């Protein structure tokens, strides 16, 4: 979708908070619904996360406000911007920047083998690492790094979204982990133990492994099964073109014990960059893929795309 006033309204002309006309529902989960909306006052597209309050599976008003306050602390080009927070009736609403593009999960579903090129992986890794470094400097952990929370816009810019699981450090440090997504959580998060920046390092490394190979080595039906896979470690190599140093850096980031991982996401990116590829080339390639996806809307989006030759 491009910027500019939409030509047609949705069938039911649903309006949120008296000004946001719903254009499309992008996703629904246990923590609410994300919609693309048109801001009739400021004449722009926005993304709105609507979360049920007080329901058995919903967040409390305090939890929703805590998420809004956490995200409001962060202003970074690789993090989705929060515009506003409101409550109305049984729902809380986070009004956020609309990213004109795809999330990484959608992109992986469109490319051959569900894999990115090393150049593309380098750009995603560098961008998310910068976002996490900024968040960690502001004492915020994301704790839900996964492909659906990594957005790529039509310019190839990568943005980290959804800080719904985020933890803000107090003077005493970070607290116990809560929530998360099976297959991407490290052991300490699965077991509800104390977490720090290395939990996000682990999850980012899982995303990189998945983007390189086309599969998540720790995906499982239950957290216990995922934990067992983590303790065994991923099998095989990621890609033939990833050298031994890069492979070792990725395995270090996937260490079951946080003490065995590198201390920061930037350190992971620095150790992997030389082994992956050219992040600038990757940005250009991702931009082309997102533009192609826009052209392919309404057609078979899973057809193999033209991939650069692998070396």
C-alpha cells in the first residue's frame, strides 16, 4: 500500500477511537488484533494494536499502559514509533507508525526455500542489532524477537516492532521473564528466570539461523520440547558459504547458558558481518523484494523469486 487517502472504505466502515478508519486487519493473537487504519484527522495511515482488557486472556489496563510507556521511551530509525495510547470500553489501543511493507515472516514465505541471501541477512542483523543496542542502552529488553516482529518497508529499512513482552529495568536490574514465543525464547526465559540483554541476543541468533537455512532449529509444539532442542544444539551448518568463524559466532549466541553468549547484539553483528555479506547490497535486494511483493499482490505470493547466485 502507498501513502495517500484510500479510495474505498472497508465493508463495515469500522472506525476506532472516533477517527481511525479500519482498512485491513494484519494479524490476531492472544494479545489482541493489529489493524491498518486511516487517520481521518491527520490524513495518514497508522497501525493500531487493539488489546482486550480484563478478559481472561487479555492484558490489564496497567499492563497495556506499561507497554505504551516502555515503547514511548524509544525513538530510533529501526524501531516502530508509538504515536498515542488510548483506552475505550474493554480495549486498550496503541497507535503506531504504519510500516509500508512486509514483516520478515511474510517475506520468508515468499522467497525460494524460505531463505535470505547472506547480504540480506547481514542487513537484517545489523538493523535489528542497532535497534536492540539502543533499547538496551535505555534499559529495555524486547523479549519477543521473531520474524513477525521484524518489519521491512519499501525502502529496505528494517524496523523492530511489538514491545509487548518488553521488560524495563529498575534500579535493581531486570526482573523475571514473562511470555515470549516458543522456538525463539532462550532457556532462562522459558523457565521464567532472571533475564538480561543476552536473552535478546539468543532470539536474534535464532532469527538469523532461520533466515540463512529456511528453518528454525528450536521450533516445537511445547516450551519443554523447544528447551530440549536448545540443550542439544542446532544440527548441521547454516550455509556452505558461511565460514567457520561465522558459524562459531552464531553457535556462541545460541549457547543454552547466557554466560556462554556474547554480551550484546552489536557484538553478534560485528562477529558475523565479515562472514555474511554486504549489508548495503542486502538493503537494496530487500527493497526490490518488498516492491515485487506489492506488484504480486493478488497473485501467487509463494512463487520462487529471482535469487542472486550463491557463492
